[in-house]
C-alpha cells in the first residue's frame, strides 16, 4: 500500500462525514462501501466535492488513486483521483 493510499484511507476513516462508510485498501485502490440508503446518483455526481476536505491534509506525494464506490460488494462507480 502506498503512503498516499494509506493517508487517504486513514483520514477518511477518521473523518466524521465518513463515519458510516467502510474503507479498505485493495492493491493500489480504495474500496468504499456506503450505507444502503445512500443515493448513488447524487454521490456519483458529488463525490469529488465530498472527499475534497481530505485532500489538503494529505502530505504524501500524489499518485493516481481509484475509489471503487458501492453499497455492497458490487461497485456502483469508480472515481479516479489524478
């Protein structure tokens, strides 16, 4: 796991806005499971804004990171952070 990926994982797990989300690393990506009552269409459109408060806290050199987001083991969408 890269330091960049690890920082995202740890900071998201600690952030109040994501307290009901399950976040884990998989390879070089993050798997994000959100509560079943989440409106996935809205989250897909607003995902960048949703995770934006974490970005300034990351100290590691930036690399490409994919977030596989869904309500179950199935991924509803993939967000790539470059």
